C-alpha cells in the first residue's frame, strides 16, 4: 500500500487554523442558535446558507475562475467539522451543495461552468446530487433512469429517491442511463429547476436531518439541451464516484463536528450538575468516559485528515482511504454522541439540550454517501484484490 504523496498535516498551519476558526465562529453565531428550532420546524435556513457563501463556503474546493474558493479537501474537512458543531444537518446539506457545485466545475466545459458555478458559489442557486433510486441504492450502477437523445435534446424519464434539497435546489446533477446495463452506460446531466417534466415527491418524514428537505426527484419526459450533459456519454458513473470520494470525507467531517459539540456540552454539564454533594465531573467513572470520548474523537479526526490529504495529493489509494474514513469516523462519532447523551441522563433525552438531535442526525451519516456496509465492500475489494 502506498503512502500519501503530500504532507500529512498532524499540525495545522496558521491559514488552516484561521479557516477553521472562521467557520466555527459562523457556526456559533449563525447556526447553533437556530439548530433546534429549525429541526422542529423542518426549516432549511437558506438566508443563513447564503451568509455562509459570503465567506466562501458555497464552492469551497472549486476553481476561483468562476467564484470558487480554491481551497483543499483538508480545508473542507476543517470547515465542515466546524459547521457541524452548530448543526450536522445544515453542515451536511452545505456539503452536498458543494459536491454538486464541484462536479459542475470539475467536469463541465467553460460554458457550463460560467452558466452555473457563479450562482452556486453564492448559493443564490442551490445544488442537489441525484444518484440514488428506489431500486438502485447501494448498487448505484443498476440505476434505471433513462436519457434518450432526440435531436439536440435529451429526454429523461425515471425517479431519484432520498434527494437532499429536492424542491428548493435550482440545479440537479442527475445520473441517467444512456447506454447498456452497468456503469459504462451512465451519463451525467444538469437539470435546472422549472424544466418541464421535472417534479418532486412529498417531503419525507425523517428520524434526523429534519432541517433539510428530502424528497424524490421525478422526471417525466423531461427535455434538456444536449449542452446540459456533463462530460461525454458513458462517463457519468466515474463522475458520480469522484464526487462521492470527497462527499464521504465531508459527511465524516460533519459527524466529527456533531460529536465535538456533544463532547463540549457534556464537559460543561458534568461541571455544573451536582449529585451526592459534588459535581458529577469529579467522579472517576465520568472522567474516564469523557477521556475515552475525547480520545476516540481525536482518532477519528486524525484518520479524516489522513484521507483528506490523500485525496488532495491524488494518492492512488484515495478511494479506499475515503471509504475507510467515512465508515470509521461515522461509527466512532455516533458512539461519542450517544455517550454524551447518556452522561446527561434524562436531560439528554430532552430536545432543548440538543443532544438527542445530534444523535438522530449522526445516525443518518452511517447510511448516506454509501452505507457503512458498502464502505466495507469497497475496502475489501481493494485489499483482497492486492493479495
């Protein structure tokens, strides 16, 4: 197995610390105060997202030519962790928007980039990533949505399931079949909101992630210009998977932020909550649990940075490392959050403390961007293939 060809950042430089501090300040000031209310009201705060975009968080790792911030995947990991301390749900949607924006910027031609990326960078136009289908979840290459060429247009038919941002996004990056079965028959397209034949299902009622809309994206003889195709016919699966490498790191970072917030809430709580005549933080069992939480969280963060450095460096092992990081980090962080809830006792079960929301939100992260079982499949195929 090769090592990362870039510098592995066990110590952040001044610029990276400033980036993380900027995002954390924004999360503290503009996201955390509204997180519980947005969750309860199932409200996506688009105004707050656009404020984040003013800080360069709408196109974090896109080229600066069309309004991107030109940052690295490690920078993005720092940002999404910081945003996740305010609300994992809002951080995760910001991640998905960034993934869609990057796919247009990376694989689009100059005309497409000029048309869509600037407004996505400011989040005047929100983005959505449309791969999953009811019959093609973990087996993404089995998708059945079709795109048939008709003159200078493609006609799309099918439905995408569990799409974050459905109904509020302005740009939908959609994978559809233009050829035979399997990954080589898939092509990527951009479908704009308001296109005839594009519609949305009912908003899903979810255990977590309540502050971001999730619904099906339906395509019924939806006609789009040939100029809305990203890349060449048959190249869509590669584009989709490239987007997922970074998306998996981002979701892991959002989980790290949620767990960090849970840890911070717990440290404050055990210093204030008294039982048997003293703060419960003085009990050794409580101290040991918090020590384990902090240690496990640091382990997760270190692995996340390792994978982000690999993706930045173009390491040949990047896909395996991103899958490893996504699985490991999301498994560890929900355990940390669950321990935080337990240490809060009955108060942790109350919505006003924000712990139960973090647990609900982080549970989704073990499923999205490829379930953690699929992450094991990716890793196993890579490792066993080397024997």
